[in-house]
């Protein structure tokens, strides 16, 4: 069921949005190519976006044969189920539940605990908010150990990139960009060796490289954002 | 394919099921209802949310919440995740999710809407007064209107239940929570689910609540009313000395952890 070029499959997105990045990563992992990508201006949302996602009006939206799928993790699961290709979710029911659990944790706990750090402007604020982001990172380090087992497999998905990997992976370029500007290291190699190794391997994977924005581009945007004193909605 | 028999693999389906829950928690009800729909036997453990058991905390160290389903020693927290697990582990028995990938995506989208938007809005109505409450009520109405549109013209048009002729995942998720609407209306005096404004939603809820398995699962409305009244008094810090005397089950929960209990009703999993 290969996607034909253009209209058969369309992704409405925004290049900076971690939720759009993770969908692109998932499509790449699954081997789905030839879709049309539409960059949305979130200040001037297209009619197509607003009519495809009337409930939230947000990106990403995947439009498959005219039918829209909304919410990034819902999209990732849809991609996994609607196309043949490497499995994103594991096949074992209990492992699937763990994957869903950690993906939800990443969005509901990890990101909200990191967000204040991302929004901080002064060194003082940054010190405080960075410290507050650490407990969730500790939890993720343990999660990676649980998912990858004693055999020390590279990804949350085991030998290959899976659901939790793209869940966290959508944020990775942002995490690195903010670390660069703030002079910090969230997935510090000494404190969180498995996450640090994961971040390196994940970023180096072909599927990810092509689907993710360059950290330098985000750094430029982030610096402008901080200077302008506007909050970013992503 | 080499597959280690790891701590992570699913136990055999015949392994025992044990559910840790709270009698007033709609998230717990979702799991109880799903287990009953699938005809699965389970042991139930009532947790005192103001004094959680060591066993619960061991099974859900990250969130420390109910419900948690333990299957052959493996712990599953988070109600929507548990429901999907039941389908994955018992695929032949009364599936909760539809077969088609797009329909599954729709069900998941609206489940997330229920927990991310509708639930918190209803909780906000319950926890507030005056202008704040009016704003929260408007939010609830906007959310219900979105569902009404889907039932009338959209993805779920013409269906008796969101799952079709029979209840599915979204019915369980929305339904176990929606019974609070009438309770909150009674306790707060605010109109939430006008039958004229939301005819199809009302019809669905009525049909849902009439099902045998649902009636087995949802507590009697007078218990819910009593619980909600006690909770509202706590939340608003009203002089509640002459509120209806809480039942034996309610006091420790409501007294010891009012915000946690309120959170467990509608807002938090």
C-alpha cells in the first residue's frame, strides 16, 4: 500500500513543532515516502488546516486520501497500522502498554517539566528551572534501562527506533538547541549515560536526520525568540 | 526470532487479573466496565486515596494513582492504556477498538479529547463559582457541541454508540465520566447537558447508562451525589457542617485528600 506522490498523502506541519518532527520521523522509520508536506504559517492558518482539524486547529495533521488524522501520537499509531514496514509499536501486548505509558509520560510530565527551562531568560532562572527538569530525566534514564533491558539495546524500541523513541525524538533538536544557548547538557553523559548514548544514536539514524530540523537553525530561531521576549506556541 | 522470556513479555491470558481502584473514580469504572464487557474475571482492591497501599505504590511508582491493573504480576497503569491492553491481549473477545485503522485513530483522538479537554472543563465547573464557573460552563458546552456535531453529521453519524451498534473504547471512556454531569448539575445548580442543545449526546448517554454492564459498574446516584456534595464543600471551603453526612467510604478520601480526590474524578488519571 505504497503512498503515491502528492495528494494521496499530505502532512500539514510546522518545521519547529516537536509534534510535527516526530510524525516525520515516524513516517521515515516506517518507510513512507512521496507524501506532500505543507508548511503552515501558524499565524495565518490555512483553510485546509482549520477544516481538517476543526477541534484544535493545530498541526500536525496527516491527510490520507482526504481523511484527516490529528494528534501526533494518534498519527504515529495510524502510520504504524495503515502501512506495512518496520513496526513502530512492539507486537507484545504488555510491551505495547509500556511504550504507550512512556510516550504519554514524555508528553504529560517530561515536556511540561522542561518547558520552564526553555522559557527562561536569565542565568538565575535557568539554574532553577534546569534543576526542576532533572527528575523527569532521571525517570527517562530508568525507562530506557527498562525498555532496552540488560542487553543494553540502543533504543527504547530495542534494536530499532520505536514509538517512545519518536515520542522523545520530536523534542531532541530543541533540547540540544536550548542546551547550546544555555550552556547546559540535559542528557548529561556522566549522569545519564544511556540517554546520552541514545541521543547520539538517534540523531545519527538516517530516518531521523532527514526528518529533523538542523539544531543550528533552531538555535537561530530560539535566540531571536528570547530577544523578542515572545513566548513560542508549539 | 529470538525472543527472551523477559520481565517485559505479556503473561499467559489465564493469569489472574487484579484491579486496584477507587469506588468513585471514573477511570476505575472504565476498567471495570471493559473487563465486564470482555467477560474477564478479576479481583478488585479498593484503595483509600488518602492512604495508598504499598502494593499500589509498588505497581505505579511513577504516578502513584488508580486504576492499576495487574495481570500475572505485570502492572498496567493509565485507564486508556489498560483498555487498549485488554484488546491487544484478548483480541478475539469483544474488541473495544474498531478494526479499521482510520476508525481507530478517530476513537483515540476523541479519547484524548475526553481526558484533555472535556474532563478538565467539567472538573473546573465543579471546583469553581461565579464568573470562573461561567467560563468553565461555556467551555463544557463548546466541547459537548463538538461531540454533538460528530454524532449528527460527522464521524459518528447515525450510530447508536460511538463504537457502532455496540459500545467500544470511546463509549467506555466518555461514558465513565459523563454520569458525573447530572451529579454536578444537581450539586452546583448549573445546567451542563441541556437535552435540547445536545439531543444526540443525551440519547447516547441514556442508552449507555441503560446497559446491564454499565449499571453493574456505575455506583448508585445517591452515593455519587453524597460524595460530590462533600467534595464540593471541601473544594470551596464552605462551612459544610450541615452537608449530608459522608458515607463510610467517602470521609477518609474526601477529608484527607480533597484536591487529589477531585483530580481523580475528572481531571487527572
